C-alpha cells in the first residue's frame, strides 16, 4: 500500500524588500506557487517521491530589488518534506542570499541536510535580489525559482 501525504500545501513566508514608485499609490506584492497542473496549489506525493513547484513574484505598482522567503509545510507534512533542489536559471532575482550547497563549514547552503527540512519551515532564506540595486524590477510578474 502506497503512503501518501494528502493535499500538501506549501505556504511561502515572505518579507519583500521594495520601495514605492509613487508615495500615495496602493500596490500589492505577492508570491505564488504552482506545480503546473489542474490543482496548482496542492499535490499528493508518495513517500520518498518528489514534486516540482514554480515560484513567481507579482507586483502591481512597486519596484522590487529583492525578496526574502521560506517554505512551510503544515499539519502532517511538517518534518516530512525536504528541499531537494532549487533552479534559479530563469530567476529575475538571481543574486541569492545563500547558495544551494554550503562549504562544509560555517556557511550552510539551502539544500544542505541540516537546514533543508521543512519542520515546519526551512531554516535559511531562499530569496535573492537583483544584481544591481539601482536597476529595480518594475511592476509585473517575475519568475523566482
């Protein structure tokens, strides 16, 4: 019998580093996850299995220079999921705060076993920023990972 984690929902916890393009304007900045199927905010995974999610940042009016975010596994999934990979190839914020793998010393990477378990959140910031802070991203939707 195959054990499954039912309807796992990953919730990114975030704090955005942004500045306003117009002081009186109201804007929204959000992160969205999708696994690319008909139920983009949930999935079922067999024990030992893997799944891929895509992360996007959307800003309605704010200019963005960076983002901080962590993944959180709720309920029965806490302590049973681990980050196994992070692809930043198409990221609009490629200057990451932490590398994928550490140096086997004081600097852990986000995928290192000691910090990648979602119990309930991962330990290291998965975010990053633009490579030149004088060139902020304008309002729009951007791929992060």
